[in-house]
C-alpha cells in the first residue's frame, strides 16, 4: 500500500511540475508572439502606406503643376510620416515613444510650411 501511495505522489509531483513549467513556457511564448505581432502590424502598415504612395504617384503624374502643389499640401502628413519611417527604420520607430514620433512629425510639417510660406517667417 505504501508503494502505491509513493507512486501516486511521484505522478502527482510530475504533473504539477509539468503544468508549472508549461505555464511559464507559455507565458514566454506569448510575450514573443506579442513582439512578433507588433513587427507584423508595423510591416503591414508600411506596406499599405507604400501602396497608397505608389497609387498617389501614378495619379500625380497626370496632374498639372497647380494640381500637384494642391495635392502635396493636402497629403503633407502622409509624406512626412513616410519619410520619417524610412529614415529611422522599423526597430527605431518601435522602440521610440509615440509622443516623440508625433513631435518629430509635427516639427517636419511646420518646417515644410515655413519653407512654402517664407513670408510667415
């Protein structure tokens, strides 16, 4: 009887350790998958932006000079965002706080507007 009890304890200990280890393994795997999801979301966002840019450039080739200036002034946010993302790269953007990125984008838009309207400065 004592031998069966020891076997039951060994089996219960094994299952307990298995589930504890399995839980920590699953937590680590979950963290890794969250990081991969962030990279995938950023990649998808960049790909969509690239296709939008490609379509915009194709459409832009049919515009006159006045229409082009109007088009750029309407889409300056997207143009600046894409240039910043291309300059810094994925990993830098992911590790930088969102407020800093927004401030950089805002500064670039202000710089663009000052260059267009030099009489304001």
